[in-house]
């Protein structure tokens, strides 16, 4: 008996944006309802770029569900992050 996870998280790092796009496409094709794109620190702009690339590629097939920003403590300092939740339509 397999359980379906309705939401997955993708943390954006230094890989190519096209790699993340392919990963998200596979996740959606496996039946996921939403994906959370998360970028920390210097990778915040890459998370936004990934969302814009997905939106231009998939168009009306996805929609922006939620955006959260904040910071969390890592070691002795705080690191900013952004979470962009994208839903399949």
C-alpha cells in the first residue's frame, strides 16, 4: 500500500535551474499536488528564478499557492529564506 504525499520540498542550491525544473516535473507527474521551492541566503534569487521559469514553461498548468519569507538560526547566525508553494492545476 503506497501513500501519496501531497506536498514535496525542493531546496534550491548551486545546480542548474533546468535540473530543478526536471525534478519538479517528475514530482508533478508522479501525482503530487504541490511543491514547495525553498531558497536560503544567496540562493533566494535562484528560487524566484526557478518559479518564473516554471511559470513560463507550464503556464496555466500551475499556480502560486503561497509565499513565505523569514529567517532561521543556523549556528551562530540567522539565515534568510523564501518558500514558494506551487500547486498543480
